[in-house]
C-alpha cells in the first residue's frame, strides 16, 4: 500500500523552540529569553495599527509600496529593491527556495542562528557548519569551506546568540572572496543596536551576489506582528517576488511598520537605552567572574565555567522569576543568553546572579 511521505530531508529538521514566557508559581515573571524590546513599540506604530482596524474587511496592497517607501525614505534606499516578508525569516526562506535545492550546500557557522540549517533542509540542501574562533565568525573558515556545490552563505551579523560581529573590512573580505555562484546573505536583525553600522547595505551596493535582511521584531518592538525586509540588486528582488505570496502582510502590519520605521526618535532612544544597560550589565558580569564578550546586539552571552554551573545559574534565575535562554543547541552548553532589559530588569538579573556567584564562591 502506498504511503504519503515527505520529501527527503524534511524529517531531519529539528523543530524550532521559542523562548519561554511563563514560570509556574511566579506572577512577576521577567522574560529575557527572546530578545524583545523592553520599551515596547512606538506610540506612532500603535496608533497606525489601531487605525488600520477600521478597514479590516479590505485586502492589503500586494506591492507593499507604502512600507517600502518608508524604509527607503529613512535609510536612503531604492524602494524598488526592497522586499518585505512575514519577519525576516520569510525573506530568508524566499532566498533559500530561489537559489538552493537538492544536492546543493549551504554554509552556516558554528554558533549561527538555528533557522539556517532548517532552511537548508527545507529545500533538500546540505547544511555545512564551519567553526568560529572564540565565538566570532571566521572568514577564512567560511572561504575554505566553499565548493562547487555551495550556493548560499548565511551570516548573522551581529551574531545570535554570541552578540559578536564582523567589522566592515572583514565583511568586505568575505564578500570579495566568494565566487560568483555563491550568494552571501547578511542577516542584520540586530543592526540598529550597533552605532554607525549600515547592516550590510554598502555590501549590497558593491556586490551583486549579496542580500541583506532586517527585522521589525527587535528594536522596533513589533515581534508580535512579524515583519521583515530585504535589500539586494533589482534582479534578485524580482526573483524573490515570484515566490512571495501576494498578500503575505496584512494592512495592519504594513501600517504599523511604516509608522515604526519613520519614528526615528523612538528608535534612537531604544538604541541608547540598550547600549547604556547592556554595557552596565556586562561590566557587572565581568566583575563577578562571569565570562561575557562585548555585545553589539540587545542581549549578552553569559559564560560560566561549565554546563553544570550554567544549569545552576539558570535554576537560580528561574527561582527568582527570570527566564533567560539556554543555548546548548547552539554549541554553547556553558552559556546563557540574556536579553538586555530596562533598568529594573537589568538590576534584577545582576542582583540574582551576584547572589548566585557569591554562593558558589562560599562553597569553594
């Protein structure tokens, strides 16, 4: 008897697990597991979303012209070279479906975003993972892994969950070193938290085989709406639009995102507050003996002496009603990824871990 079976590779996909949001027995839960903006979203975005509710019976625009124009206006881009998706994840999915398939290879890095191997297997391609150097992307390792079968290189920059990043010189060395048949995808979900960084836009202008992506889920505080965008040469955007569903974003999504990107004062305020409390928290971690690289995102990777100590620290945080992200699945079993909260949240985390570390030292 014939059975309906999925394509090869589908059942090899490990299901993505999102950050927890509830702790049994705790009312005042501090969720720092999903890199959300503790300041919420722009009031202008809320107003635009509410106004869109008046016409929920109408289909949204299929070309996303209003949102693309807003993004282009704020970032100084060509609106015709922008594509919008349900989160930047959907844009990454368009890219993978368009440019890779059975027998191809997709390069990811040791501690790279867990969606990249999933996207590779989704189209029957082989994910090839290259090592990082002390939690930093190694350009030479990527270039050495390129073969005739390589089609895509996925790069999260700043990285998730490491928070480290490649500077523009190293990015250029990577892009210039890739052969023409390999597409570089620069995933800049955390771009706005890095002062003066263009998120890969200059790479797109210099190289025809580069696409950059951004999201409204992080600094713009619209994770609940799922909106992202990409920017590349017009020829590539034309290809991707052939895969995009015509109504993949609702009118409310489009309106809220356009208002959010134009509210540059709110964005700047969020970036400044994040930098302030990210640096304060990292310094506190280092002083109490917790390893922590400089972060260029809205989270910190706290490293302990062993996976067992990380387990114990996570338990102490949970006991205090604080949820952070375990990252053993990213090859970092000794670490916890901790979103940068507001002042109260950061002080609460530091207080809890300070007591934890003091207790460990007392036992020793």
